């Protein structure tokens, strides 16, 4: 394109050579006036250029962050964020030391006649011993865990190992009735447990008719149903063993609490229900025993109270296999998003771009189990996410945003004005999508920064079903959004041609002016200002000192990219007062072509400009000085 503006000078150089060749060497040129002139305009042959693509004007290369995708120019860059590690320490609750229980349960007053007498037999009576609050038929479990992770600020629930047993052995002593009572009936006997502690299963082991039996008992809702509504008969004088397998616990304070970095069991286990004996089962009595009943009545053999002994213990220390907890983790500053491979045109301070709902994409990947949620302090008044756009070590813009919970696994944070409608690459389609509203996010990018820094406030991590160990949280970022120039933007394309050798012959010419006409065919979405300049050997501009050159305005193409607009242009090169075209030709060593794009518009791959019917005219005649 620039060489067409030089076509007039190239033709002058050619004419210089031809005119010199016509001089007959038999004449003494030193005594002749060799000035040759013409007073009419000299029109040089017209020519045209090929299409010059916007991509070439931008001088893009493979290393640039401006990429062409699906016919659009896009700002594309990506990188890694610094990983953060969170350690969840093992938690073991020491084997609790449970004090033995020794208490009494009194006979109900309406459980039968204690003074009944019979001459020869024992009446069929049932005598019941119902546990009441005053009977203190309960045992307490109190123990603390070791110190857990310093990061953990709250524990929601814990899951125990598979083989942790709480075993309670019950022994009933009936005093004066021990020799008569053969069976004890368990009626609606249950164990109240803290509602926040769950058991996987419960087993009751006892002797019945001399045979060892095991019943599975139901557990749940804070109650272990030992006998349920059924009457369970056990051999008197034998132990009952209730074994409960721990499952999990909610940590709220009702049974298990968390404080001072420790998990504490502070639980009350209370027996409820009734023990019954039946006089009809007083079989195999000796004559002496029968005589005692005749003489003294049932009161002599029916106990008025039962001694209730409980020995409880855990089979070993209680390891916490997994936990749901809350940890505070100060995120290490991520590696900034660095724009270090910008094409030159984007480094210009005057270039400002607008992005079509730009999105800053942050990929977040965590090794925590599914269900773990990263939840910064969403109540932070100014937002919990800070984004700084920095150029020349100065903030261009600072944005605050509020990020809500991010689940474990792979997520993509979409930071945008309208994140719900922002474009994301197909490779993130299976990620959890977390939309983060950043108002006027284009302020961060419209003057392309050197880098962008994203800083999080300390992150609250809701650990879900986490096994103690070391977990990493890391991520990457990606900016991938269409480019569009912001109104008032200026994109400058400039090229310099060395012409000193071309001017060695042309400098013998002079003219009134040079006029260059052409048709500009463009589908560029921005207004285009075309201008030329000439530099001397010291790099100083000759425009404004030796010559005047008008600028040419080409209006923006506002149609479809597949269409184009044709506009005529004229560039005049005229000497300033006291100067000449010849002075220009004598001093010019470089010819500068400059195209300045102004305005707004989206950039497409096929955006281009070309010149047709380029015609240079030497105005007011041409003079060749061959002296």
C-alpha cells in the first residue's frame, strides 16, 4: 500500500534516467542549459493494490494473545493460579473412662399384694420394677479428642470407624428373692441416647433357659429399643450385654461438642422401662420355701427393690474416620494474569477496546471430596474478591465482587457484568459454573493492562465427608472474549520505507505539486485517516517544514462484514512557501505511511482495505535539471 504513494516518485526516477540517456555526448554539457521542463500536468499510469487484511495491519503473530476464532478477533490468554494446601489432621478421641453405675429400682406400689397368703400354692401375680428418674439408672461418657487442625473453626459432624463398640453389661440383684426368681422379664426396656449420636446397630446378648441368645435391637431417634413392646425373658442371675456400634454424630452440644480445637463427648445414656417377675414362674421350690411363703406371705420372697449394676466401656480409642467441618483458609495470592505478549498496536495508550460482555474465567479444581464447598465471606460489605488491572505499576481500575459457594471438583468462575449470558469455551461445559457479577468489568480491559491480579479474602471451606489428610486447591485462569473497539479508540498502523536510493536520480526533478488519487475499498468498522510523511536523514519530518500533505478521512463501513464501501480519496503533496518539491526529493530518505483507525466496532478476520485506480499526477508541469 505504501509503495503506491511512492509511485509518482518512482516514475520521476525512471523519467530522469530516460532523459539523461537522450543527451548526445558530442555536445559540451558544461556550456549548455540542460534544464528541461513541461508546463502541463503529467499523469502517471494507474495501478491498484491487493487487499491488506486487518490481521496484517495489526501485525499479529503466533505468540500474540489476539487470536482469530470463527472469523472473530478474540482476546485469549490463560495461566495457572498458585495452589493452596489445607491439612485436616487426624482426630482420635481417647477411650472414655466411664464410671460404674450402682443404683436401685423400687417395686411399684400397685404391682400386687405383698401380704397375700396362700395355704398351699403361690398366686399368679406379676410384680413390676419401673425405672424412674430418681433411680439414676444412667451412665455418663465424658472425654475430649486431641487437638485438630488449626484451620478448623467449626465441626458439624463426625463419622466414626467401623468397629467402635460401646458395651454395657447389666446385672440385676433381687436380694431376698434371688433364690425364688428364675426369670426376669424385660418390658419396654430402652436406652435413651443423645439425639446427636447415631449407631449403626445394636445387639442384646443374654441367657434364656441356659442358652445364649442374641437379639438385634433397633436404634435411632435418640432411643435404643432393647426389648421393644415384646416381653423378653432372661435367666435370673445372668448378665445382659448391650453392644452398640458407633456410626456418626452431629456436633452440636447435645452429646458431642466442639470447642478450643477439640471434640468433646459429654453424653448421658439412660435406661428406661420395666423389669418384671412372675410368681407363676416360682417353680422347683423346696418344702422349706413353700412353708416360708405359708408362714410369712409373699412379702417374704418378693423383693421391694432391685439392685441395678451397669458396667460400660468402649472397646478402644475412638478414631474419627471422616468429618464435616468448617475451615478458614487464607488463599495464597494467585499468580497474576499477565499480558506480556501483546501486539504492538495494543500497547498504545490510545488504544481502548470494548469487549462484548467480557468474562474473566477462573478454573477452580479441588481434591476435596464431592460436596465440599468453598464459601468466602459473602457478607463482606465491599465484596470478597478484588480484581486489579495494572499498567506501568499503576492501577488502571480496581473492581470488587462477591463470590458465593464453590463446590469441590472442577468449577469455572465466570466474572462478568452479566455472567449468566457470558460465553465460555466448550471445554468448560462439564464444569460447575459459578457466576460472579463484576460491574463494568470492561474498565479492567479497555486499556490493555500489563497484568491483572485477582485476590481472595480468606476462604471458608466447608469440608464434606473429609478423611484427615492433605488437600490441595488450585486453579487456572482464562480470558477468551471477542474484541470490539470502544468509541474514541485509536488504532495506529505505521510503516516506514527507506527510499534514499530511489531518490538519487529523482532529486534532479522539481514540480509544482504531486496529487495522488485512489478509491479506497474497505469493510473496516472504524473511521480511517490516511496520511503520508517524509523524513530526512536525521529522521526529522519534512511535512510541515518543507511540504504540506493533507490527511484523508475514510468513513467507517457500517454494513455486513461480507460487504464493503468504496470511497474516493485525494492526497496532495505541495511545497511550503520558500521550499520546493525538489528540496523534498533531495532530502527525503524515508517515506512514512500512516493509517489511524478511530471509533468503535467489532473486529472480524476478513476486515480489510485496498486501493484501486491509484493515479499520481505531477501538477503544474515537471522540470528536470540535468546540469
